[in-house]
C-alpha cells in the first residue's frame, strides 16, 4: 500500500470509529498500527482527521492543546493516576483507549514504585523522621497515598514545583498532611535546598531536560543527599511502545533515554560507579537512575 492509500484507509476506518464515538478494544491495535505507518509529512493531515477529539475534553487532546501551556502538567498526570474517563459519550471511549497505552500504565506504575520506596524508607529509619525532597512534585499523589496509609509517619517532605496551579492542587489534596510538607514554588534549576535529604525523588521531570541540564541538576542535588541516602530520577526509556502516539496525537515530546545514557550522566556528574544503579517499573518503560551516597 502506498502512503496515499494508507491515509485514505485511515480516514475511512476513523470515520466509522467517530460515528460510534470512539474505538472499542478490538480496534485499538488497528489504530496503533495505522499510526505507526504515518510518515512525518503526513502528521498534520492525520491530526486534521483526529480534530474532533484533539481538544481538552479527552486526555490525549488535553496533551495536544496544552491548556496549562506545557505537556505533562499536574492535571494530566493526575487524570492518568485516577484513571479518569470523560463522562461525555463523545470522549469516553477515547479516554478508555488512552489508559491502555503502555506509557500510561508505566506512569501509574511509577507512582506505585514511589510509594514502595517511601514505605521502605519509613520502615528503615527507626525514628521515622526522614527528610524527602521531591523535584517537580505535580499533584503529590504518591505522598498523599503514602500518608493516608501511614498517618503516624514523621517523614517530612519538601516539594518543589514551578507551576503555582500544581502547588495549589497538591495542597488541597494533601490538606490533612500539610504539617509534614513544605511547598516551594520555584524552578529546580534555581532552588537552593539549604539542607540534606535521605531521599531525593523525581519522576516525570528530567525527561524534559536536555542532557547538559540533566547532568547539571544531578550533580547539584547529589550534594544534598545525606550519607547513606539516595537520589532517584525517572526518565522514559528509549523503548517506549507508546512514543509515536504520544508524539503524533498528544504532541508530547520527551527526551527518551537508555540505561547506558543514564549511567553515563551519573558518571559525568562525578558519582562513583559503585554508587550507580538503574531500576525500572514493571513495564521497563520508565527507567530510574538511582545514586546512593
Ligand atoms: C509530569 S509532572 C510529574 C509530577 C510528579 N512528579 C509525578 O510523577 O506525579 C511534572 C511536574 O514538574 C513541574 N515542573 C516542570 N518543570 C519544572 C522546573 N523546571 N522546576 C520545577 N518544577 C517543574 C511541572 O509543573 C509538573 O507539575
């Protein structure tokens, strides 16, 4: 099939799907297959066909239109965590489809991983008063879920986010736990922690930084890890089966990185090899560079 044929068959296929307000599960693979065949110069035309859902009414359209001015804002991440499905019948099936993307499942997995790490830290430190710094804290859902499960924990969280709306949302969500939290509305590049931490965690942030900023921030914040502490930074793996659909439909571009690149960044930041490890969530789509001190 030449590409003109591909685009016109997509168009026919999608017309049928739009008529019934979105795909059913047995059509998901077909859509992904079509998207994989789209050439770079056909993306705009394909997006025109998809315009009925490329608005903030769907999760993918929320990403595409960026109502908060950038991709990966706290609100879309929270929609992924909460498995939000639009009540509007025109969009419902598209949101259900979105939640089956391996990348969306990996985002939920990374929150579970964060909670597990907090739980282990909480059990490890007998006095229970460890200090945690979260960079690009967004909705602060992992801390909310951890705090709900461990209401007596004395763990203290410094939460850094550039977006005032993210901080307002996170404060409201965590209203019962504010005594154990301090919010900082500042750019991680400029923030000066002024104290050291048992754990520095960041997910969904470093994928937006260029390599040189990644290394700069790693080196900068490693200084604020306590002896015996850890810093863990998430980044999407180069092996991300949802990359094309995120880029084409969500206009969501990330710096995907391999394990080797993450290891190299840590070495460039001057961290000894023996202190570097790569961990992953169960799908291996989100990698985590873990450096200890
Ligand atoms: C994709 S969200 C991830 C939120 C959270 N870490 C999570 O995994 O649920 C990224 C967050 O980083 C924030 N952010 C982006 N660039 C930032 C920067 N330079 N400094 C501080 N926060 C930033 C955004 O406002 C957003 O809330």
